[in-house]
């Protein structure tokens, strides 16, 4: 029998944006997903500040980050301690979200998370929330585009409901142009009341799926119940959101948001390692992230690797879980019942047929036994070790 599986590294998603842009609204929207188990660290001050470490399912004392902006702390061990505590397998978290201060520098924070990870957690993206009404008066006030977008993977142009309908497209285009001057790989999405499809940025319920795969249903390692204050805080956020939206739109859950696209491809036998890395290291336009497990030939052996990519951030580790089952709603073809490799590409408005064709060739390509074929996989494994 094989030994116990290494626990999967948890994605850490950085939530940034200028004061009042709508970071907390987005966080509240994500927390209300029925299947999500999210760890939260908040480094901000406000009337409705969630205590750092408020976790769906956590009963421990809340963890707090104090002393100002986390990217400016002389000792960042407090942040690392909080993140490590949230990797406790009992919490079964799908993701950890760090809501940064409005003055935080995303590039500095992203580097901190990457440096601290060590296969316990990894950078799962940097989401920057933009106030469509105040962007050029607060964030973008010089000739050069803001440096913050160098680390951003997803920019949400929020509060478009406060912009005249005739000016909304032009406003989004103007923000997108400035973002892409700094970083053309950032996906820019327009939104109202910070509404975003959670499946674009993380996998709701994956922590519970890992519990079932690990065979811990027997009750030896019970999942921890919810904090009693969680529902009170969620209700407080919902009431605040209703006040912001107005009485005419109190039914916030009925408000529309754009849904993510996905394509799933399976493969049998060792993959073409170079072709896989070519795809994940330079994602096609509109593809926000890629996830999955691949079988690769390493010398005379075959090894499975977990692969995650969000924007330019690539994470590779020795496989921590079996090849994932493909979502029934995903596009894609191939028999996945006994697949050796499965990759899922997720994004908005991307060419799903082209992505499927590229991934099909990569996962079912002719692989060789040359060790250098997998050196790019191993390079990323070492980066996070």
C-alpha cells in the first residue's frame, strides 16, 4: 500500500484595490457561495471589518494581522503564521483570501506569498478591484500606468452602475487600455456591485472533495463546525450591501453576474511536458487559470504532477490527489474514466475550441524518455520547495 498522500497546497488569493473600490463587497459575495470553505485574512479598518482568520468551518480563535499594511511590516511572520494555521487539513479550505489594505502594494504582497509557500500554500491570483467612478482621480494619476498592475491577474472594473449607461463601455475600455499598458496579460472584467462567478478564481467544494478522496469519512478527523458569529457577520454584510444597493434591489442574490467558461481535456499515457508548460506559462487570451494533474515521463520513471497556473503564476508539485474527475458541465472530449492526465482551462470569452485542441495535443502527444523533457516541471517544483 502507498503511504499517506501529501496534502494539496491551498491557493492564496490576494484581494487588492484602492479604498472604497468594493473589495469587501466582492469578499462578501464569495463568502456567500453555498459550497465554499474560505479562509479570510483582512488587513483593513472599517465599520464592518471581518476579523482576520474568520473561516467557514473554523472554531479556533480568530487570527489577526495588525500594525498597518502587511506589505510594509518589518516582520511578516505574523502573516505567514496565519496562513500556515489555515492549511490545517481539518479546515478543508478551498482557498484563502487576503483582503489587503487600500494602500497595499500588490507586487510586494505577491512576492511575500510566493516566498512563504513551501508547498503549504501558493499564490492563486491577484484580484484588483477598480472604482470606475474614481479610477483616474485616485489610482491612475501620472503619465505611467500604475505599477500595481504588474502583479495583477484579474482587474474588476466595479461600480459601473454609478456611471451613465452611455459612458460605461468607454470607461471600461479606458481602464483596460491603461492596465494593459503595464501588463497585457491581465484579464479585465466589468462588474456591478463586485459580482463575480467564484468558479473563475477558485474551486468551491474542492476541500470537501479532498476529504472524501482521502478516506477520512470514518470520523477520525471530523470537519470543524462553523463559527457561531459567522452567520451574524454575513447577515451584517448582507444588510450593508442592501443599503448600498438600495431598496429596489435588496434581492442581491438575483442580481446577474457573468459566468466563467471552462474546457476539460483528458490524456492517456505520459504527456508532452514541453507542450503542457508552453500552454500554462503563456495562457491564451481570456484564459484566467488552469488546473489539473498530469502524468510525465521522468527518465525511466513515470510521475504525476499537480499543475496550477493563474496568469503568469505557475505552481507545480508532486501529485497530492488522484487525477480529478472532470466537471460534467465542462466542454471537452476524451474518455476521462481512466485518464492518466486531466487539465481544465477556465476563463472568460476565450476560444474554447483552440484551447481544447492545444491541450488535447499536449496531453496525448508522443512523449520521450529524455530527462530534459520534464525539467521545466521539476524547475517549478524546486521553486516552491
